[in-house]
C-alpha cells in the first residue's frame, strides 16, 4: 500500500479522537447541544444580552470574567445590597501643616493629598475607613488582606466631587498598601462609569479580591464591592465565562454575554445568606434597568431555602407581581439541594413565574473532574424534586470547574446553584439568536420558558418530579422557539393558573394533584383541575380551544377538549385507573394542553402524582423487607412507608448480602418532604457491611426512604433493606417527673411482643423560651457554658406562615470578642445548632446566640420557639425497673409502669430550666437500643 493512500485512512482513524479532545469536559457543553449550536452560530454566543448574577458577588479581575468573546469588558455593573462593604464617609479637613486630611472625631487621617491628580471642585473632602476587621468572620477565611501579619489595618478611602474635561463626577482614592498616604494611588469612579477596579497586594500571593466602588454621597457611604463567598464568581463563569484560566477554548455557556453582579448574600453568615430585603432590592434594580437598556436581561439567582407552603411565600408573591408587570425579565433559579425526596423544591423556585433547574452530573465531568466511571449522565442525588408544584422546569449540568476568586482553593463545585447559571446561559444564547435573526423582536419570558421546556429531552429512568420537562437542549429549544415566532406566539401572550385538590396542603390547594397516600383513592373517584387565564380580568375578547393528552394510561382526563371564553375559566376532570396502580411506588403523569390545530408546542400542563405506600400491620409483623435490590451508580430507588399512628420507633437496616458489591446510602424524608436523616455509606469492601438507624416519635404519615447508589461506585450495588415499626411508646405525650412521682407509663400499641433491658441517665437540663421579632431582624441571646457541661444544643421551631416571610434565616454563635464560632441557618421551619465545650479548664465561657432572619419585605413580625438543651460532661446513671426487674416484656395494649430511681440532680441548672434525661430500651433480641424516651424533672 502506498503512503499517499495510507494517510487519508489514518486521518479517518484519528478524527473521532481529535473531535472528542476539542470538547470541554470540565464544564460540559456537548450533551445539551450548546457546543453544536455555537459551532453552527458562532455569533449567537450571548452577545447582545446581559446576565444579572444575584449572589455573593462577582470577581471581575479573574481570567474568564475580564472580557467577552468580542474583547469587550465582561462585567458592566456591580452593586452590593447587603451593606457588607459599606464604608461611612465623614467630613474631613485639610491640615495645612502636615498636608494630611483628617477627621479627629473618628480618628482618621491620611497624607499625600497634595499629590493627588484630581482636586475637589467645591473644596470638600470626605474620609472613611475600610477596616480589615470587617473580614474577621468572612467566609473566605481571609483576615490579613495585605499579608503583613496584622488583621487590624486601616485602609483609608477619600472621596470628593471633581471636574475633569468639563465633566463633573465623584472620584475616590483608596490606600491600597495601607501606608497612610494616597500619593501613590489612582483615582477611581463608581464601577459602572469607567469599570475602575483595584486590588490589595498580599505578600508572595495573588491578590485575594478584586474591589470596586459605588459612591453614594447623599447617603455619605461608599459601597465597596467584592466577592468573599466565591459562589457568585463560580456561577458567573458557568453562565458567561470566556477564556477561563486563560484557556482559549474553555468557556461558559454564553461567552459573548455581559454580566451585572448584584450582591445579595452577606458573606459573614453561613453560605453567604441574604439579609432583609437584599433579594427584593436586587430584583427591583434589575427590573428598573431592564426597562431602560435595550438588551435582553436574564437573571440568575442560585439562592433559596426550603419551601414550606409551595408557591405562596412572600418572595414568590413579590416575584409574581413583578413579572406580571415586566414580562421581559427572564429569571432563572436553582431548584434547591434538598433532594432526592419528592416535594423538596425550594423557595422562590416553586414560583411558576421563575424558571428553576435541577442538577445533572455529566459523565464527562464525572470522569475528568471527579474520577467517576459513569456510563450515562445522571440527575444528582441532592437535586430537589417536585410534587405539589411542577418543578424543576428542567435539569441542566450542575457540576463543573469554573471561575473563582484567587483566595478560593478549589474551583470545582456542584449543586442546583451550578445548574441555574447553565440554564441562564442557554437563555442568553436563545435571546442572542433572536436579536440577530429577528432584530427588535421581544420575547416574553413565559414564551421563552415554554420553548425551553418543550425542547427538553427525557432522561430514561427519571420521572417529571426528578427532571421536570427533561434535560435542557438549546438546539431543540431554538427550533421550538422559531416555530413559536413564526406562529406569532409572542403577540398577546396567554398564561394560565391551575389549581387542584391536595389534602396535605394548608389550603387544600396546589398547582398539581398530589396524593401522598393513594390508598385513599377509590375506583370511580373523580378529581378536578381548575384553570383560569391570568389576563381574565383585562376585559378583552378571548376564545381558544385546547386538546388534552395524557402521558400515562392510569391518568385519564374525562374531557378531550377544553375551551376558554373571555374571562370564563374552565376545568379538567380526571380519574385514576387503580388497576394499573397496584404495586407500591410513585405514579406521576402529565396532562398537556395543545392549542387546537397544533401539536408542536404544549401551552400548559398539569401534573398528577399518586403514591401507593408500603403498609405496616400485624399481617407483616410491622416489617417490610427487600432482598437483593440493585442500583446502578448514581441511581436511586424510592420506598414510601406509611408509618402508622402509635409507632414509637422505626428501625431501618441496610446491609450487603455478603456476596455482591455495594456502595449506597439511604435518606429518610418526612411527609412534608424534609430530609430528616442521611445514613453513612454502605460499603461491601469493609468488614460488617451494614448500617442500622432508629427513628423515634415520628408523626404518622407517608415517609419516603430513598436508597442511592454512590456515583463513584465501580458497578451496580446490591443491598438488603429492612424497615420495622415498633409500637412501644410513652402514654403521656410529654413525660414530666417530680419528687413524688417518678413513674413512666408505657404501652405496646402493636400486635407484637417486645422484650427490653431498661436503663436511665440524667443528661443535663432544658430551657424553653421564645424569640420575638417585631420590626427588627436580629435577636441576641447571651448564654454561658460551664466547665462541667459538654455542649449546648438549640432547637428552633417556626410556624410555616412565619417561615414563608423569609429568604434566609441565619443562626450564629459568637464568642465575647465577636468571632463567629459556628455559623448555620434554617433551611426549613425547624432546625438546630450546637456548640461543644472546647474551652479547656475555664470555669465558664460567655457566648452569644444570634438569630438573623432575612425578611423578604421590610422587617415584620415573627416568633421563634427555642429549646435550649445543656448536656453535662458526666451523665448520671440510674436504674429503671418494672417491678423488681430491669427487664420488661411488653404485650399488645397492656399498660406498664416503669420506676425511675434517681436522687434530685446535684449538678447546676438555672431556676428557669428543668433537668432532663432519657430511659433506654435495649432489645434483648438484637442487643441494640431501639427506643429512647426523654423526660423532664421538676
């Protein structure tokens, strides 16, 4: 064979490898069609669009966020709505003798004023101090900005009004090297005016932050913008990065787009939590500028907390009103990281007016970033799922490498926080394409959202609660959008409100049919979706017919067609074919509505979810067992458990069968969809590959147990699972003992016989109190932890109605110096925080419990119930007896009295607290504690 004939063959052999090598694998663009879309339309790369990133900040000095694909400045405006970077400025006078600018009242002075290039046009100077101490509790961990070994440096800032080349503006000088002189500093303006930035050089290190100013002379404040949370910078790179890490071909989804960084997260609190109205003010700012700027404005907000009354939180109602008034804001949000249990979508992601994303781990990122050997893309375990609401809207890649500030060690993150900016980038591409192909055409947000949903691709093995409409795909979405444009769907757009009966909701209503216990449904039962036009009250003529299609044979719409006339609403009646729902599990179906004569785009849809749970009764000895269950890496199985009334304890045991490979975990979710327990990893390669957990005093209802195959597993996991309910419990709801009566009455409510060994311990003391917020957003509770106390636990409980008022709820424990020892937050209305006694031999240590709720609107009224549990270092053992024995045999429905023999506690407890302890029931069958009964002593 001649060489000239061999070369083409060699080229054909290596071409697929070369093609694969050119694809990004640290931030996947290929699986969603983005790579091909940009190859086909290189100018539709987001140019002409603006992505607002509402987050912890954005570091505009990092490679990848400096320029767009056209070489223009990437970040065009920044604002801080948290107050974290605020510097108060004061009148200053010029000391002619020292040529220093001074303010004696606040002890501020700086030299070099005579060397400044610019001078005040009115002779007035203002001075402030960007003190290093403000970084004491920063989530960045940076405390010494310039690396000089001190953490109390003063970085003086001076500002004044000036005139240059006929233009009047405010300028500021910042003492970046903290040498007490401005002679070597440059003048800067508010960032949006000239994109001025500065850095503070740290010794032998890259500068930690890129800073920028916003000067507000009327408020006598300079706002210093920076990202000491990293989250916002990472999200910005996903959505819009260009040349990440100086790699020419390492980009975000829409490298041609611009960024506006809006800081809503205060990075001295856990996770960079929002503060009162910071989220709302950022949205109002984006709304105001979007009405002025001609470019399409996309918002990404990878923030949120658990939703407790889906779709009705204050922030969701605010966004509903905002987006009805401005349909040209395209808001993308993360769906939340509280999965994989259903009914776990977050707030404000549950709003129908925003577009929420679940998170996918692509196999390329899994391989090259995490070292996983996945054969497919998977929905990540933490990705929140829908239920009462049709969320997420789609799933998008939610794990990748992206841009981070220099102080951040790792540039890989995962979460629905990463999926949302990916979706925002896709919307930027679509709007960029529209601006080029259809100049001047404005696409309402709900039209764009429908296009993206209709273009999504189903992921095998997942249902609509896992994936929403499916896996995002920009090529498909653009094809759908072009059809909608040709059909002029953007003109006089319609949107619809859907409500249905949901017995588990406080109002009995939600956007979807959702039955947590499908056993209540009988053959022949009919249920109804009520549907109305959002614009029904506008008084315009309207008539439209829609055809209905169901995705599932068990979900049967009674009607085949529905219609709307003017302001008249309609309804869809459905029934369930229970003959197809005999096996326990989850049944999710969708009814889609198509405009008469069209089948290419669904106008709206209605979900129905019915759960058939596993039951516990005397027939199965209150036990459910599953043998040789199998899970592929990253996949999950759901077990819905109807925990009966009278249950005192639920024991869950997962184990390897001793023969097959297993790497799996399980998570337990309560009837509201809240994760109440996560197990350790079951690993068949370790000795005694099993794990058991006990769950006491569970309220009756349908719980969800999700077993999840480790995404790093080498192959499928095989496991055994056993769930057992015990009916042993205290007859009294709350056990309170005193000097006269130290007996506890217990009963076995189930048809089973239980045998136990009894013991008891005094563990510490308990105090209950309330924190009331009335027009304020901070509550401080001083407390003391003493030498003989091992820890303090604080349990919090808030009503669902009050929790709906917040966008975050920060909980922090400070020492006397103001250093944050522990930072946390409430993701749902119940939560806790603990502090261990790590203070050595000190007799006592004074600490501060601080609660900082972030009200969506101005600080309002809310009440938090708090239980303070103090544990002593040396618990006091005492005997517990039934009769004369420490053993007891409990037959069904027979009351037994247990005698607790202990002296009044000798350890310290305050007068407004009560000692507490527990009685332990150790099973004679398993030799493990199955039940712990807490009690108080007065």
